[in-house]
C-alpha cells in the first residue's frame, strides 16, 4: 500500500545516530523487512514481487526499526444489502 514506510535508526559511532527511511512510493507496493546473516534488509516490493529498491544495514549497528503501515480504509457496505 502506498504509505507503508520503515524507519531504521543506526549507530554511526560515538554519540551520534542516523535515521534512514524506506517508503512505498506508489500504490500497490509494500515494504518488507528481513533479518538474515547479520544484516537487516529493507526492501520495497511491487505487487508481483519485483524488488524496486533495497537498503541493507549491519544488524549489530541497528538500534531501532520502526514500521509505519499505511492507513487501511474502513470496510464499505456491500450494495444491495439492508442495514
């Protein structure tokens, strides 16, 4: 869904941190987060599963991962049904 985004806070040495953001840039795309082999991988993916962009971070440097899902629309009533 457009609006999905993930923020990754990374320790950049000393007392400083950096925040990176990966967002779904178009409708129908989603953002996935995977932890494998000591790396955090944040990927923007199309409906068909094609990777659009990827960001990789060393897991030992990641302080926080904050996922912001897209707002979901409330369920609409089906036409022709009585309430």
